[in-house]
């Protein structure tokens, strides 16, 4: 039997959310680093970054065990499962061999039940019926309210499993801010050419949302819209009149 064996403490480095427009995203040595540091996001960023930077897993475990629970973000029990699944998305995207092994496996072996459930949720999300959204728009886009209002409407009944961007400032960055607040993984796609990027985006995403006006829509975004429409995938154009 083909068994996918996974341990969150295994060193499989990956990047998380972007720290800001043009800035490098945080780097995590393992999923365990992600889990322990996310417990303090929004309440103690200095401690969060300190935990991320510990290379020795035994020391990280000792440090995590020694922190009083009252310092953990108050909503951790509510967001823990979403946060862990989000980390799984980031890690699986960074390690194609890991993703391939999981998708080919008949059974999963993991010492942590919460992580096991997160991996199974990730596995099931590869099905076409789950929403995987690509976000594009101009780099000078700054209408945060428009994105948040439109997301609130579009995702009112079903939240996307993942959000894809091309890592530019503007609409992509604002979307990543929303994604972080809701623990929707925001994956920045890259390719050797615009043609390859269009093919990758249209392969990975089930929906496309474009925040460009007709007058400032780039050739790359035009090509993405055309690719989605040719595949019969929903493509929305949203802008203020």
C-alpha cells in the first residue's frame, strides 16, 4: 500500500504571506515553525518572528512549551485548523514532490490529528468543485474598500480554498491582506514567460477576478481573461464606475 508519511517537524522550507509590497515573504523551516509562530500573529510580532528564526527544532519545541498560554492569540482555538491548512498549502506549493506523493497515496500517516485533518482538507480541495481564485489588476490599484466589499459579496456563502496572484503591488497585495485576515492561502505564481504564466494561472484557478479598468488592463491580464473564457471558467471584471 502506498502510504504518505508526514511529520510537521520535518524540515521542508516554504514561504508564507508577503510582509508588504515589494518585500520578501516570511520564510519557514517547517510546518511546525508555521504553527508555533502563527499562535502569536497580531498579538506579539516580535515573538512570532523570533520563533520563525529558530533553526533547531528541539529548541523551538522547548521555547514553545515554555510560553504561557495567556500570551497566545485569543482566537487561536477558532482559527487553528484554518491556519494549519493554510500552511499546508504554502508548503505543498513549494515542494512539488511532496504534493505528488500525497496525491498518489492510498493512506496517510501523521502523528498529529489536527495536521492530519488539514492535509485531508487540502487533498479534497484539489477537486474542481472547490473555489480556487486568481486575482489580477493594475499595480497602482489602491481601492482596498472595493476589494473587501466585493469579496464579502462574492464569498458570502463559499470561501475560496486558495487565492492565486502574480505577486505584484496593487490589487494583488490588497487581496493578500484580505487572505491573511481569513487564513486563505495566497499563492504567488511565477513562470518563465507571460505565456507560461497565463497557462499556469488558468490551470490552477477555477475563477478569475480582474480589478482593471478597460483603459489600464495589461496585455497579460487580457490574455488571462481570454484563457479563462476559452476554458469556460468564470471571469469577473470589477471596478468602480
